[in-house]
C-alpha cells in the first residue's frame, strides 16, 4: 500500500492513474514480478504483487517514475507518498482470496 503524504491526493485525474499503471508495468518488465491485482484511489494505492526479487527495488522503480512525472505535471516539488510503502506477505490461499475481495469491494464503492 502507498498513501499520499498527509493523506493527500496522489491522483488528480484518470491520466495520472494511467501513468501510474504504465510505471508499474514498465517496472514489471525489468523486475519480472506478477501483477495479481490493484486498486487505485485518489489518496492511496493497493497493489497485490507476486515478487521474484526484493520488493523494494520494484516499488522504487514504480514510485520514482510516477512522482517525477506528477511533480512536473503539477509544477510541484517534494514528496508525494507518506513514508515508505506498507507491505505484508500473503502465505496462504485463504488470505489471498480475502485480500482480493477487499480490493474488489473498494473498487465498487
């Protein structure tokens, strides 16, 4: 999960969300992780990834590209995300289904 600094918006438009997804898929080409699911909300992001390497490298690729683009687009400087990403491992199928259900219900609201 990534959250906007001070719980502020990290997406102002659908174009922003599309660029974030493009950043994620470009990072995937370099790191070979699998995208299982995601939910993009204005103030935060949930990503469900199956990693094949250190997660930090992939998250850095995703966020650095997006923040640089976002800051140029909106003529701003500084951090966009609050702290570092939050992650937890999913070690069984039951928890995986629970996480996916949660992402789906967030999208529907």
